[in-house]
C-alpha cells in the first residue's frame, strides 16, 4: 500500500539525510554543555560508533526495499505486536516533531522575536509545513539540496570571518573530565542527531536505490551532516573556550563576535537563517512521517486530510511538553537519550535479528 | 477545508451553467435545421443566406450572367470590407464573365461547378461547399461564395483582404540588440514570421477554431521530434475541450489551459516577438498563436524563463550572466525590500548599523503613521501612478508621472507625512519591478503578503513567507514540467542563474525537449588563433611519427 505516489532521487535522499543531521547543528548545547571543550572528540567518537547503527538501518532498507518501518514491523512481529510497536513509533515521531517545533519557536523567541507569543511563531511554521506535507514526499525533500548547500556556504563565510578569533589553547585540557561524562556525551550524540535517522526507514520506499547506491548515499549524507556539526563545534569551542557552558545558543554568540572593520558585523543573522531553514526542514520531514504513519496505521488513503489536524495536535503537544527551556535542555541531556534508545537502537536491532531468523524477505520471494 | 467547500460549490455552479449553455445551443440548432440544405433555385439560396446573416447590410450579393450569350446565372456573395476588391475582380469576375466554351454544348449543374472551380477561376484556394452554413461561415471569414443557378452546391473562393497593421516594433518588449519586428494582429502574418525564423519541415502548424460566437482561429506550432508529444497532446486536448462563447485575446486561452489558476505565478508564457517564440520552439516548447492579438502563448513555461531575455543570447555570455543575476536581485528586491524595511524598523532595530539607525529615526521623528502604513500607502500611490501613466495619452502621461513622482514624493517628505527612507525603499521597489516584466504581477501580489507578514511577525514572518513561496513554486507544474526547474535543483544549469557560452550548451533543456535533444553535434569550442593551431597540429604529427 503506497499512500503517496511521489518518487525521490538518490541525491535528494542523500541531501535529506545531510540536512536532517545538520538541523541539530545550530543547537549544539545538548552536547557541549556536557563535555565542554572535548565535545568535538566526543562527536567524532560518536560518529564512528554510529557507523554500525547506520549500517543496520541500511541493511533494513535493503532487506525490505518496498516496505517502510511500520510495514516491516507488522511483517516481522505479526499484525498485533507489530501494530503496537508501530503506535509507539508514531508517538516517537510525533514527539520528535513537537520537540523540534518547540525548539524553533523558543529559539526564535529568544533571539529575534522577544515579545511575540510562542503560539504565533509555532503556528506559522506548522501552517507552512502543512503546505509541504499536503504536497507529498517529493516536495518535502526537494529543497534539501538547496538547504544543505546554503548551510555550507553560510557556514564557510562564518568560519572564514571567525578564523582570527580562534585560540588553540581553548581546546587544551584534553581528556580532562571523568569517563562517565564521555560515555554520556557519546550516548547523547548517537541518540539525538544520528539515531534519529531511523525516520528515513519510513521514506526509503520512495527512493529507487540499488544496494550499492543505498549504502553510498546514506553514508555520504551522514558524513556531510557530521562535518557540519564538527565545524560548528570546533568554531564554538575555539572562539568561546571556557565560556561555552554559559550560553544557551553558543553559535549565536560566536557569530555575534564577528566584526571586520565597519563593513561586516551582526553576522548572527546568518545563524538565524540557518536555524530557521534547517529546523523547518526537519520539522516538515518528521511531520510528514508522523502523518504518513498515522494514515497507514488506520488505513486511510487520504493522508492529506490528516495534515492540518496533526499540525494542531503538534502545536498543542509541543506547548505542553516542557514548561521552560532549562528543563528541556536538562531533559535532552539526561532523560531523552535513554527514552530514545529503544526506538533507535534496540527495536531496529531486534527486528533485524528476528527477520534474519525467520528468513523473512527471502521467504516472501520464494 | 472551508476553501475546499467554496471551490466545490463553485465547481457545482459552473457545471450548472454549462448545462444551461448546452440547452441553448440545442434549441438554436432546432430552430434552423432547414438552413443547411441547398435548393436548386438560386434565389431561394440567396434569401436563405441573407437570413442566416441576419440581413446585415454589409453582405453584398452580386448577381452575374455568363457563358455564351449570357444565359447562365450566378451570384457572388461576400462581406464588404473583408474581401480584397482587386482579388475579387481578377480571380472571379473577370475570368467568369470572359469565359467562352469552345464546344456547342456546355455543362450544367454539378459539372459546371467543377469546370468553374478547376478551369475558370484564377484562385489558388477554391473549395466546394455543399451546405449553406459552410458558405455563410466562408463569407464571415472573408472569402467569397459563388453560387450557380440550378446547382445544389457552391464554391468558396479565398479573397481575404482587410486592413491590417503592418509589422512594427513591439511596445512591450524593446531591445537594444536583436530583431525589432513584432507580431501583428493577423494570424497568417504571425505564423509566417515564425516560419521565416525556422525553415524546417519539422515545424508543424495545426489549425483549430475556438469560440462559439467569435470562431477565432488558433494555430498550434511546435517542432515535431523536439517537442514532447505528451505536452502537445495536452495542449491540443485542453484547447479542443473548450466550449466557450468568445476568445478575444490569447489571455482567454491562457486562463482556460493553465495548470494553476489560483497561483500568483503564470504557468503559460507569452511573447510579442518572433525571435523569442522561435527560440522557445527550438527548446521544445509549444506555441499557440491566436488570431487578433500580437501576443503568442508558449507552454510549458518555467519560472526561470521570466529571467531570460533574448538579449542574453545576443550579447556575450559574461555580461549576459551578470545582467541575469542583477535581474534575480531585482526580483528579490521588488518582492522583499518593503517587507525587510518594515521588519528592520519595526522589530529588529539592533540589526541596523547605529549611524543608519539614527538617520532613520531622525527622519521618522515627525511622521504620524506606523511604518507599515506609510510603506503601504506609498506603494499604493505608486501603483495608481503607474496605472494612470499607462492609460493616459502619452504626452499627458509623462506630465502625470512627473507630478506624481517628483512633486508628490518631495512634498510628502517635506510636509512630514512620510519619512525619506520610505520613499527611497518604495522607489527602489518600483524601479526593480520593471527588471522582470513577466513576473511583475506575481511580484506585486507577493509584496503585499510579505509586507503584512513583516508587519506582524518581523523577520520570522518574512522567512516563513519565503519558505512558503519556495514550497509553492516547488509544487507547481506547467504541463507536466516542474515549474521551478533549473533553479533549486540540478537540471539545465547551463542556462539558469548564469548563461554559459552558446557553444557549451550542447543539449536542449532536459525536461522540455524530447527525442532530438542535441542542439549541436558535439562540443565546439571557439576557434583558436591560426598560429597556435598550426603549432599544435605540427606537434601532434611529430608525436605520431
């Protein structure tokens, strides 16, 4: 059952993956608050440790090229258990979308629109996202290329302007923190930006990919995303040093320090552009996936009709999730990684093994 | 949901209206079934013809007698003013009255008709018509109907000739370099002008007639083997399906066949210049020439097409690319400049450099209205002036624009009604809107939306509006071709933001052209100076040995 008839190309898939990971880049507090100046090392370790995880996702994609996550679950666990896990996944996607939406609202409020009510900001984003969701996967992923390239351009402009302010001693006390912190940091980095790639198990049937291409595009996209986060982290650490832990939006503060003569200042507008653009993409993708999953669960053909209703729920859910930004940040560091682990690592792994044991895709062919 | 409801209602209403129309046509047909059959008596036929044309006075009936000791009777029927009198005399009257059969017996009835058509008349376009309605429509198209006594058929002889405007430079698209001829109101002149640009047998011209009352002639032109057959079929189907009263301008057709009627962006292109249309045909597009208007439609249209002018291809690529980039900026400015100004002054003063902030604050000190209202009123005034400038007679129009632009603007600033920065922003917006004339209507619509967003939610609103416009552009298609192609994703990038040299554009646009997609056989770089070429050749030979 294919609800949406759209098709996306391999490059679009790659840039979507990249864009999805990049979207976490502007909000690096969740990791840099834990491991401070060693965050970039943690990021690198995390990325390397996540390679098997991405390989797992890729294997599931290749094993079930025509079915998305919900269908895989039903196939592997049977209709009842599969659907129960499916509902849990819908909740997961929905919460992710809500969280990112609140992020966008709150950070916009914090940086440029101090006096506007949060609802207005969130509502506007959801309305525009709904426009994309109603038009299907093709439109949702179409602009990922553009967004990724713009992010890279703006980022390199920012980096070049900041080069003179980077102090190498800011990186200095390396491996100076308790081991627990590193483990925690790696856990955070692998669940929050990287593990969320499990979302792409929902849309891979729309990509026509051979086994080799799937691997290539998935890992290239992953690499692009990691590079972006790495550059931003290095920039923040190099410029801010010990002050890193003090700010909710270190990247914003970093770019605010740009001052090249009288000509170039106030570069934090670049940050605002990147933030809005990337988070918008991530929200739209998650929003689309949750709408699609819901429609699929209830066997509704017209998923378009669900878009606005789901949007209203997203806003309501997002506004009631966390009372304040501080609590949200605390939860992102301590609770969320544990909450996400089953969805991102355990269930896919279990699904893979059960599918292997039951020789599922092969049995179907024979 | 509510919108959907309204649209459904509208659709229902329009369906009703259609059914009403069908009834009336049926009743019309019922009223005059006897008309089309022809009688033997010429008088009855002529009376019937007169009846069919409502007894109009410009219908001329010229009876004549011919043959040996004029005993054969006939009549010419034509509409005064639509026929060329010289052709009429030379092609029909003179040969017919001068005809002397060499045999004693001469043909009668149908045979005579054939002899007349094949031997006597000096015209390249004679067809036999067996019904009166055919004759009548021939007359209305400017041809002459020839009727013979005792014959149940008539001839339609082409004698079209009416006053028409000669080929002149188009007002809407002026160029510095390039051909200056423009289309005219005459269909055949226009198709001939396109044929003169593309002298190839593949250029296919298909005639169609649309409009129950106006019977407007329409020509579909495309390069078979280059144009996508699917697009050609779609255009044909959409035009053929039309059951409308009148087509007075190509804008009517455009509105009936376009993909997105409620989008601010036009999905059908138009041009007044043969070289533009020829260029688009060569890229695989389909042109629709409508009789009675110099504006020729082209489909499918891409967003990028509005930014491509013919001069881009006639001037050298570096300069052309620069101009194109400036055009993009112009469009961006004309849509976003007022919105950004409003967002900056009303919400994000911290983003303005301090000195400039003081200047703006100084100039806004005495102004009574919020900046949104100021900008909005000034833009509104500009639109009024522009419209007035177009409609008024030319000499008066200039005076009005001087009064409006110079005196009103200056007076408004010195009286303290608006701040000087607002006037500057509005002036830049207005001037920039002329850089991309094809998109000026979408620009003025979007501008207002962006201004409202900026007034309420500042930069966040503008960026959300920008994303919404991007998404909308991404979702549009024009006859199956993605509208935003060549812009945001990789396809046909040689001729999008920059124009690459002509010799590097080997292929036609991938999404538009089908079949014969190579423009040039292979990559032909420009010739190098002779001396260098010789040296290279010599070296190559040396290596061979």
